[in-house]
C-alpha cells in the first residue's frame, strides 16, 4: 500500500520545526521513520502534514558532560552502537542497542523516534526507564525536562503536549565497576521482543548489593521497573536464593495477554530472563573487582 497524501516540510532549525508543529493542522514528526513509514503505508495514520526533523541542526550527537551523557534525539541507533563513549559509560545501552531490529533499521532509526513511538517491546525506552533517564522537551511554552517514568504515560503515549518536540536524552552513568545485562526473547532475531529485561547492579566493598535496577519490557503497556525484585536483592550478597527471589517477583508482574502470547507465558519468560540476566550482571560486577575480595 501507499501512504495517504500529505504535505511535506523539511525545517532547518528547531525554532522552524516548533513553529510548524504548533501551527499546522494534524502534523506528524518524522525522525528515523522505521515505525512511522510502515504505519503510513498501512493507512494506520493519515496526517495532513509531515515534518521531517532530519535536517534540523543540533538534534543529533553524543556528548559526555562528565556526570551525564547527553544523546540528541535525532542520533542514529547505529551511531550509538559504535560510540566509544556509550560503550565505556553506558554499557547497558550499548548492549541493548544491538537487539534493535537489524543493521539496516539501525542505520536510519533514531533514539528519539523510538522513545516517542514508545512501543512497549522497544529496547531504548526500556533502557531509559532502567537508568532513570531525563528527557529534554521543547515546545511553544518553552523548554522542560521529564523523567522517563513520567514521560511514558501509557501504551505508545508519551507525555508530549501539542506542538512539543523531544530534543535530547540525559543518562546518568552508574558507578564504574557496576554490573549490567540485557536479554530479550523474540520469535526470531530482529522481531519485536515478547519479553526483555535490563539489569543494573552495584556492589559495596563487602560484596553486598547497594544499588539495583531491574526493568521489564514487553509485559505491560510501558517498560516497568520491578521494585519488589530490586528490594529482594538490596543488602544481600546476591546468592542463588536471592536471585531466585528476584526472578520470582518478575514472574508475578501484571502482564498483558493477547491471542498469540498469553499473560502467563510472558510472566514465565520474565522470570526466566531475570534468572539469567542477574548472574551475568553479578559476574561483571565481580570481574570489575568490586566484590570486596582479593584476587
């Protein structure tokens, strides 16, 4: 099928893009287009105007600010995948980005496009939730910032007001030597994840868990932090019984069901993935020498 008719706009500046988004009737923003274009072709969307952000200056790039890594909303996923800054300071994102579609889609797809599309199975919103990322937004009323928890309102529903544009994402790196792991299960590589899990883990000098993040994707309308699983690990030395307790919490999340994948199946996969991801994250933390033991 072909997309419905629309008027195409290619602004060069953010101010120009904001003016178009605020004044045109029924506009739609084009970032990477890896989700938008199929939706247009299937006639799931019929905007009157399409605003292409690809030529807007200043919306792409990866910047190390010391205490934070700022990634422009129009940064290609492929650039994130090969960024030495991301690999060194945001290893969870570097690992998760390799699960995004295929090389061809990562060549065009953008991190901001994925966050605004907010598919519950998508890897980048999951990492943003796991790392408590902060999203920078520009609009007719000025600029504002939102934590990822507040940005993800519901199924494919970001907290963007009319005429607003996501401009960047701020990630605060975890302490050097932390452990991380990202796993997902899909019918085949490159498909949408049935369930995905992101784990971050910091250990104290005595080997106990001092900070934990366990986040699931694909199970609910948005990515969800499993705070009960995190609490099961905090203050422990993260042994097999602790991992099993945290995994059991993941298996009890209020999961979505559909004719292809019932809720109980997503819960079972969530438990299994958590039980696999936690030892991987723990091993990385130990390998970094933060287990309080001499080697």
